[in-house]
């Protein structure tokens, strides 16, 4: 039902416009996508009549019904027309595709005057309508449950707002939609990574207690909560801007652990600073796969709340910890791509820069040197002897290799 409602909304991109030759209320910024209502009052915010006059003449010239003035999606419009709106000077701006000087002369004759402004659109109205129709068909055939609304922008692009249960569902839908520079995608507030700072009041204790009630088992970080805290401590990178300004404190994030244990839909629900917020999201996005939560022994999706603490003294202590170089080719590991491998007392692999500063705290069972900004690593496996080398050469065998960038984030 929700899909049908959104389809109907998208289909009616432009409403019919009632008309009168007296004074009119302020027209919306984009006449091409809204209804314009008439009134008999003389409010101080009334638009000067020329704006309406030229819009009325343009509508009639483009073929609207004289009984109901307006430019609607069911009209056959010329390829030079991209849209129109009332600008800050209360004048009609007509966005066109093509030679604006030639089109202006044509429009002056068509509209019987020059009391309007010209603008350059990016895509014509017909292209916008074709893209909207294609999006509606994509919603109908999409395998994921998704809601969509769309509208035309004054520059001739189409803004598409998507809403689904999680980010992955949105990405599945986007991959199905043909790639068009005309589209301007955005996520609805219901889900998704928060691209703009958002403050949400969260009762953390209540959320955790509710999770325990709703599910027999909660998602588990590999090694448990203690391992997760250590992971954050070892891999958190204090943003320089926040460090220099002595900004410290707690950022609260929420994220979805799906049925396979992957992290999805990370969002900041209690902000401290924009730089700290971004780092908290980065560290959660780099998490390894969780053991998913279960209900009646069946894997289920589970939202989790996590508090990430930023404390300069802890960060300084970690940076000052020096690890020995990984032994390679009968000596210390070589610097490659600006980093070399280090090893802790448990034999785990990490990376340091040329000055010996720890960049990625040792946490991998094995890792190869960096090359072109990425390194191949694994969290499992075992070292084996190269057959026939008489113990001189070894290799690491694992069924779960992946790549990381220089921040330690999984690629």
C-alpha cells in the first residue's frame, strides 16, 4: 500500500492551478511542482502581478487548459523547457535548455513582454518525466520492501527520497536503478547513515534492557565485549582538529547487526563534536563480523547502542607504546608504502610508520605489507612450512583473507 501511495504522489508531479486576475498569494519557489492558489486579499506578501501574468501566458502557450492554468505532467512540453520558479525579485525565472538568447527572443514574442528572467536548466522536463516513470517501475519490481518519493528541482534534476528497513536494502534498490546524472538521491530520516548531524534523545539503559527482553541472545563481538572495548582502544584515531582544541567526551552511536553478523545503518544518536562523531562512525564501520543475535535460536536483526569515549590521555598512552618490528628476511620488516609491520607479545600483526609510531595496533593473525594504500590481512589461520625448504621458508594459510586501508578499515 505504501508503494502505491508514493507512486501516486510521484505521478502527480504538478497539480492543476486555479486562476484569477486579481492579486495572488506568494508563489512557491518552484511553480513546476506545486499548486498555485488564488485569493482576493491584499496581503503585504502578495507577489506582483507580472510574475503570475507571465506564468499564466507561459502555461497557455505550452498548451494548458484555459479553465485551469498550470503546467502539468500530462502536457506535451518542448525539449527546451526545464522548469520555472519565482525568484527573490518576485519575477518569473524560466529555465531553458539551449541557446538562451534565441529562446529569450522567442519567449518575449510568445509571452508578449520581457518582464521575466532566464535561467539554464540541466535537464528538460521530458527527461525528468521519463526518469520518474522509470523509478516507479523500479519500485514495482524491486525485491526489497522500499518506499520512494520524488520531486523536480528548479535546476531540472529529480530528487529521490528512499526509505527502507536498513541501508543495505536501499543500496540493493539503487543498484537496480539505471545510473543517471539527473537523479539526486537522499535517505529518509527513518534509516541510514546520518549525513547531517542529528541529535536523538536515547535512554541507553532502557534500550539495552529492551533488547534483552526481545531476544534470547544479543549480537556478540568476536571475543566478547572486552575484546570490542580493546578493539576501539587500539584502533581509534583522535581527529587532529578535536585533539588540538582539547575536545573530549562520549559519542553514542547505534548500528544494526544483520542476520549474517554484518554491520549496517550506523547513526550518531548523541553527538559530542562533528569530528569525533565521524571517527566514532568510522571505528564502528571497521568492526569485524559479529555473531548475530538470535530469537528462538533463529538469527535476527538487532539494533545495538555503543558509547565511544574520546580521552586524550588514553590516546597518548597508546601512541607512546612501541612494538618490535616483524621479522622478515632475517631482519626487521622493510618500510613499504610508508608503513612496516610490527608484532605484539601474542604474535599478532600491526603496522607502524617510518618513525616507529603505531598506526594500526597489532590485531591480525597475519598481514602482508602495504601496497598502493592497502594490505592483505587475516584474523585466522596458521603458519605452515614450505614443502622441501627444511624449515627455512614458511607461509600463512587462511580461508578468510581481506584488505584494509591505512586507517585499519576493512575494504
